[in-house]
C-alpha cells in the first residue's frame, strides 16, 4: 500500500514536473494571466530561481517533505496557500459526502436485501428494474432533470448550491439527490446479487431445516453473509464519489473539492491541480485499503491469514 | 455413416451467427468513422456513404433479435441502441435543418419560421434542436465505441497475459493496474486531457487508460479461473503455445461475461465522453453533441420556459445508456438460463 | 402420470410387522419441478414405510430422484419444485398438509437432514458453537449458556477431539470429516425420530467415510433413530441399512430387505447395477464387469411402458413397452417393478463381460527415479520411484492430498521436478516443461482427465478437438486423412460418428469422458496418464468406460498410468499398484500381491474401509483415526505413524522405515518385521455359505 502511494505520488510529481506544466506556472507567476509568450531566458532564470534544475529525485524527496509539512504550494487564482484552500474545499465536500453516505447505505442495503430474499418475486422485479433505470441516467442528465422539475418547475428547491448567503441545508438537497439516484441503484444491485447467492446456499438450507423461522434465517444467517461484499463496496464508493463530485459540484456550483479541481484544470492553476490530484488518489488508495481490511474482518476465513 | 461429413465442420469453422454480427457491426462502425473523420473525402456523395450501413443495422437487429428472443429486457435495450445507431447512420441523408446554422433563437417546440418548422424548438443561438439532438448521436457513438474498443483491446491483452502466464507478467500488469485505478476516473481524465491537450484522439487515449485497468482485472480473473480447468491442461499437455491457448482456448469461453461487461462499459464510456464535453473538456464545439447542448443551455437558459433545451439532450443520452444497460441485464439473465 | 396406475400399489419395504404405525411413510408420492421446458416429474409414485429405529437405503444413479425424495420429505423443494400428489406421513400426520409453523416444528425437530457437502452446509461466518446452540435454544428454550453445555456434550458424543476448540472454530478451520461430524451433531441435537442422510460421505476419503458410517450406526442404535440413507454406493447401503429401495428414473424399481434384494435380485436394473460394480476381492480375470447399455432417459423423455425398457436385456416388445409397469410383490416385503419378473430366469448367470487374458508386459517405458517435488515446505512427492512397462497398467492409489496428481503433473511437464528423474525411453524429462519437450515426447505422453465437465473445451466441436491433436501431434497434414481418423477414433470409443459436429454440452458425462479418451489416444501415445478417469461417473457408465480403457490397451498395447482413490476400480484395471501416503510410497507390487497379505498397515486400513456389495462376504474391520496430518508438517518417522494401529513407540515416530521386499517384487515400507507382516490375516475373511 505504501509502495502504491509512493508510485502514485512519484507519477504525479513527474507529470507536474514536465516542461509543459512548468511553463504554465512560469507564465502565470512572471506575467500574470495576461502574458502569453515567455522568453527562453526568462524561463531559464525562473527555473534556476525556483531551484528546479536540481536532480529529479532530490526534488521529489524534498517535495514529499514539503507535502508532509502541509506545504502544497500557492494558488494563483485565489492567491492563497493551496493547503488552506484544500482544507476549506475538502470540508465542504466532506459535508456533502457525509449526508450522501448517511442516506445511501441504509437505503441501498435495504432495497438490495429485500429484493434478494425472493429472486423473481414482485418486489425483486420492481427494485431490479428501478435500479437499471436509475443507473442508466448519467449524472448530468439527473442533475438537469431534477433541477428542471424540482427547482425550475415546482420551485421547491434552489437550483444552485453556491451557498452565497452562508450554509444552507436546502441547497445540499439537489446535489445529494443527484448522487444518490445513481449510486443507490448500483449498490442495491450488488447487494441483491450477493443476497441471492447467499439465499441459494446450502447453509441457508441447513438453517431452514433446523426449523428456524424464515425471519430468523434471514436476519441471523443470510444478511450477515450477504452484506460482506456490499460493505467493502461502500468504501470503494469513495473513489467513485471523487469522480462524480466534479460534475455535480460544477453543475450546482457547489464550492467543494470537485469544483476546485475543475477550475484549477480550466484556468491552469497548476499547483492546485497537483494537490487536488494527489489528495484524490491518496483518498482512493486509502479507501481501497479500508475496503480490503473490512473484507478481511468480515470474512473469518481471511481473518487469521492477516 | 459416410465420409460426406464436411471437412469444414471438423475445423470448427464456418461463419457462425456471432461472427456475422461482429462483421456487420465492424462495417457499421467503419462507415461512421470514415464519415466523421474524413468529412470531405467524398465530396457531393459524402451524405450517402453511410447509407449501406443502414442495411447492416437492420440485419444486425434482426439477427440479434433472434438470438435474444428469450429476454424481453434485452430486446428493449437492443431496440433503443439500434434506434440511435440507425439515426447516426441515416442522419446525413435526412432532410434536416443545418444543425450549426443560427436561425432564430429561443423558438419554442413546434413553431415555424422562414418556412422551416422547428419541431423541438431552437436553442439560444437559434439552431434547430431536433437536428442537433439527432446529429449528436453520431459523435457520441463514434467516439464512445472507438474508445471502448480500444480499452477492450488493451484490457483483454494485458488481462490474458497476467491471468494465464502469471509470474512477472501478472506482477507487473497488476501493479500498473493498481496505480491507474488509484486515480478516480474523472481526475485521471481531467489530468490526462490537461496534459495531453484536447483532441478526439487524446480522449480515446485517456478513456483507454481509465477503462483498460478494470477490464484487465476482469479478464485476469476469468483467465485465472479457466486456466485451472482441464481443457486448458489438455491443451498444455499436447504442447500448444501460450498464444494459442489464450486466444483459441480461453477467449471463446470467457466471451459471455465479457460481452455483458462490454455493454455496461459502452454505457460508462458514453457517459464519460458526454460529461467531458459538458465540462468543456474533450470534444470541442461547435458540432452538435448532447453534453455540449446541456452545457450551453445551463449557461443561458435555466428557466422553466426553456427547459426543453435541457430535457431533450438529457433524455437522448439517457435512452442510449439505458439501451446498453438493458442489453447487459438481459444477456446476464439469458446466460443464467443455460 | 395418471393416478389410476397406482391402485393396489401398497407394497413397500419394512421389516416390522403390520399394524404398527411407521414413523415415516411416503404414499404414492409424486414430486415435479417446473422448468422452462414445462413440468418435469422427478419422483413418481414413490412408496416407503419406515419403522422406528429402522435404516432404509435409497440407491440409484445420479438424477434418479434420491435427493428429491429427501427434500420432498422436508418440503424444501426450492422455488420450482412441488409435491404434485401423494402424501408423506410422520407418525400418521400428513406433512404435505402442514402449515409453515407446524413444518418448522418438524424440520430439525422430528426429522433432521445431513447432506453431502458438510462445508457448504455450515454458515461460514458463524462459530460452530453458535450454530449448534441455536437448536437447543429453539427447541428447548434454553439460554445461551445452557445451550452451549448441551452442544459440548453432543460434540464429544460424535467423537470430535478438543471440543473446546471446535466450539469456537469457524467451519473452514475443521477438516471435512470433522465438519461432517459437526453436521451430524447438529442433526442429533433435536433428538429426531428420523434422520435423512443424503450421500453424507461421498465427498470424503474412504478411511474417513468408514469412521463416519460407524458413528452414524452407533448413534442411531443408541437414540433409536430411524434413518433414510441415500447413496449411490450399494456396498455402503448393505453395511448400514436393513432395507433398501433401488430407484431408476424417478421410480422405485425394487424394494425389500437389503440382503434379500442383493442375493435374490428381481429386477434387471438392480442386477445390472450389481454386475457393473468392480470389487476389491476379485480381479478382472475372474469376474469381468458387465455394462448396462444406453443411458438414463431424460425426465422429459421417458419411454412408454417400462422406463428401463430401452436398456434392458430382457426387454420384450409388446409386453414391456405397453402400460406403465406396476410394482409386483415377490414376498411380503420384497417387490419389483418388472413386468416379466415371473418369466425371467433369475438364477441364470448374467451374460459375462469379455474374459481377458493376461498379457506379458514389455520393456520399461516410463522410469521414475527418486522423484521429489516440493512446493515451499510441502513435499508433495517425496522420493518416488516407480516404473511402468509397455502394455501394463500401473495404478497409483491414495487418499486426497497424498500427491497423486502432483506426480502426474511432473510426468507431463506441467510442473518440474525438484530432484530426481523422470525417464521416458531412457531420456530424463523431469525438469523439462511441456513447452520445451520435443514433439515425440509430447506425443508419447498423453492424459485423460477426471472431470468430464471440464475436460473438453465447451466452445469447440468434438471433431475440432480430436482433429487438433491429429494435426498437432499425429503430424497429419492432409485434411481428408484427419477427417477419416477422427471418425475412426469415434468408432474406437464407441460413439456415433455424427458426434463430430456436436459441442460438449450436448453430451452426457460418460460420452464426454469417451471423447477425452479419444483425444488422448489420437496421437498414438505409448503412455497415457489417466487421473481418476472414471471416478466422476455413475457405476454403470464407470464399468463401460473401464472396459473401453482395457479394450484400447489390448488393441494398441498402451501403457496406462492410472491414478485413483477407488481401490475397487484399481483392483479391476491395474496390473501393478503403488500405494501413496503423504507424498511417499508406502507399498508397491503386483496387484494380486498388494490386495493379499502381507499388507502395509495403511493399505490394510484402506482395504478394510471399502464397502462391498455382497452380503455373503465377511470383512475384517480395521478402523483408524480419521485425522490425516497436514502435508506441511508430516510426522518425522513413518508418515502413517500418527494413525497406525501397529505403530511401535520410539521407532515408527522417529525413523523412516525402509522398504522390505517380498515375493514378486512386492515392497512394503514398514518397521514391522517381515514375519509380522506375513502373518497378517486377509481383509476378506470368509465367504459365508449362502
Ligand atoms: N431445482 C430443480 N429444477 C429442475 N429439475 C430438478 C431440480 N432438482 C432436481 N431436478 C431434476 O430432478 C431429477 C432428480 O434429481 P435428484 O433428486 O437430484 O436426483 P439424485 O439425488 O438421485 O441424483 C433429475 O432429473 C434432476 O435433473
Ligand atoms: S419390464 Fe421388461 S423392460 Fe422393464 S425391466 Fe422388466 S423385463 Fe426389462
Ligand atoms: S512403520 Fe510403524 S507406523 Fe509406519 S506403518 Fe509400519 S508399523 Fe505403522
Ligand atoms: Mg443427490
């Protein structure tokens, strides 16, 4: 895991160490956003001044050191340290993510379990079709349709979530709903598949033929085994969320991590982009680790191996 | 029992239905690619070069319909997808208003002007929405299918080597995969397009890099499973080469789950491309594109009255993705039956 | 199936007299499954009367409806199965008309069930103790603590070592035999009146099986539990049950007291079944197997009249293919579903199979010298030396995990030897992987695999798969020639020629196995390694495939290197036997000598564990403990010392025994003196006068 993190950070460092990105920073720093051209001489000077002519590995090590001290560079667009910008935006996105998971996990698990109890039953069919449809609507389309109907049409909710007048719970609803519609469908589907597999296993037969009531069989024997895979999946949704937060935040103008990443990419705020990419990938690596740990903890067969 | 039993059959050759379908789909795809990539190659006949593909679409539809008759879901999906493919093939020859020509802005659906009827209205620049929505399918399908195919080619090759050859191949490819999968997809796409610059080719490259790792994982898992089966041992025992075993023995037996996955992934890829255009990355204006239509409308027409500008492209993309997902679902259902 | 045909069908086996109420009774039970192809009757007019404490055996080949009967009794038929008609009575109460609540009382209370796969029957994420404690908590309303105490008592009763550990263990931490003991304990906890055992030992090794069978018998006697024992193994039923029902294609075709049914067979199918089972006490030269032609009809395509008709050698058109055949009583307790039961001469010996002549083996072809193969710490093969001569069959026997398959892999070049040599025609190939071997070597060493469902590539036609070998190894370029040869090979393995077009899923297990054999011999190899080629097949199919292998050997002089855990099949097929235990050879020699004293103590235990389906035979019992040491930590001295009843303290657990040589090159690696070994009694003691 540590090795993976090191590789990922090295890769990111190398990408942002390329001439192409360096020049963008140089242009911005030296001349502000207006200047297009940059003379070779100025560029060489700038490199020397920044100490960018030192050997690659040396700079990588010192960069890692800086990162650990929380020094992630300077945002040209916002004219503030990247670290404080990042902290601010991560908090906003954290709030969004918190409510998202709070709603997604119980809804998706319940739907999946209920559908999986009786494969092919009426409830199963309704939930299954619902989940295919909900996972078929791309995030932008969901965002558009929800805004059009709930906000433009019915006027129940604000169409933008920029929170200009301070934090507003109401403005969180549409972005969270947009994320939920896809992901509840997805996680419910996976839970259902897992539940169906468990329900057809021999140990469920054993439990039933012990004379346990079907409620007991499901609660005591089936659910626990059926949730192993979905629980690990929930951790992986963190990675998924980081992807989808971009379009949702941009659409609703929510000032979170995704929008920061997007703006940095669009306006060439390179050090912000680098920090954002680094953060996103580290979160993804950690979520994978958490997912693996959860699997090992829930699965007695793996528990001892670890 | 005589020797009349044909030689062809013992070779396992003969054109199977699957091969026929694949061939026809390849033809449709090529026609569209030629049309989109070389817009001026055929001069005045340009609008007609995709017409033969329309026949192919019908043929594929009929063949697949027969194969998937058992699953209503798959048939609905097939119909949705075929509809959009048909549209993208026919659209150059249809009597549509020029999708890029500004005529009169903000016309509501059904209104007419200058003797032209705008069935779905016009957008804020005065361009015909119906025409733009139909033309939009073409770009999405060409780039969506091309990048999925490219991701599949890479993913299957690496996955087979990792899963069948094991050893160092596996170590290296699995590690590479893990590195790439450590980036959330959208972050990877934004980063790559920022680094490489925005062009259709780079979109394909970026999507390949983001999709191939998961495909590789799936193929690797399937190949691992197959390699422990006795028919693979039998091939090894008779001294077959690794290439033969991977391509001739293993691939045909893992194609079921791969086709299902491919349908889902076509959906993901299409969404990714649309999303990129929506974000202003990737494919560039002014050519019509669903993501672009939403982007333009959100910046200037966020009012209930003009909501049709948003709804139409949203529904277009949704029906296409729904089609892919329904096919995947139906195929999974069919595969569980036998 | 109409209901009119079962009038008067009241005959069923049962040792107890009339008047008593049976604990369990099936009356004209019909069970069907709803499938896409329509409704499929899986069990038809099944009758059974089970008295308290009685053990009733249910035998038949796979798919004949045995499990369906058991699950039907539990009313647990999945989503698509249902009881179509008939009744199941538990102490006179109808199970069929019970409510769900009443059913829950019966399940695991009055009737408990034990299944084939013990691992799959236990919840993988729940500790053994908790899973078991549920039963007394539910039945007797005990608290957790009290329930646990009950659980510990019952676990000790099924003779699990270290009960305290087992209670806390998860299922995967126990061996297969231990898991099955846990499942039995779970069943006994509710003190059921009836125990249904569905192939409880099929997945286990013979010595483990013997232990479980003994346990079940003791416990049933102690608790006076009635049992329905399902198995495909007639011998096992003979050892465990008083009465038997033989099933064929969903019907009971013969029923009665076990010994009587086996001695005085009154149905051609039962007779065929008995004659197709190889036995450890006779060789193929004394008792060739007969095979049953054809195969089990699909439940959706059963023939008119007698279901067994198309395969029956006593079939008479106009008699057997008319009305549905009824059960015909023979004695008060014995009945047969054969139209011609009174006409057939049952004493006439079965048409004998082909009597074979002993052939002299030729020169040494395959010579394995001091072969060792290690995987990390595990010595999967430890200093193995075996040779195989032209035209002979060398069998390697041993229980699962003893290193048989590793040996095959090394010989074939799928794994490479850690040390020692594998010589084929004088050339060492032990360390050459198959891809590096020259074509001659590859051609000369081919393989037949165990699992018929895995051995053929599902997406290639049969013709292509055989043809590929001809082109690749036979070096045949001419397409017409390939074509001709493929058809010839199909003739050789006795399959119709139009199979060339078919794909594997259109074939039955036995047919697939024949194709596997055709493919192996297509390149005319001198040595064929056969890894359990018949063990996944039903007995009648097993016999036919065994005969096929012998025919091929006779015709082509092929050397077979035959790997098996089944001693009866080994006795039948092989000329020489190698017995392996924990990666080492403990005994080897000519088949006749290995199956007679002197025995290696392990071989003796193996032989004693094999059930024999002949009531006139008396067997000497040797039961050894079931706990096989882990291959990664083998005992320091003799590998068998942890289980051996003869083990000499201070010797066997310290020093590796050297091989002692007896007559005909018969070798036994044991510390016991030659005199002691020679003084051993045979396992088959006596033929009771019948
Ligand atoms: N769930 C099911 N659906 C449809 N057919 C089934 C099902 N289970 C068993 N069968 C069919 O019923 C017949 C009897 O099967 P089974 O009772 O399992 O036989 P046995 O236990 O003797 O091997 C077979 O033909 C089998 O294919
Ligand atoms: S009824 Fe006829 S076909 Fe059936 S078993 Fe008896 S003799 Fe054979
Ligand atoms: S050497 Fe000792 S332990 Fe081993 S088989 Fe002989 S008597 Fe038993
Ligand atoms: Mg069964």
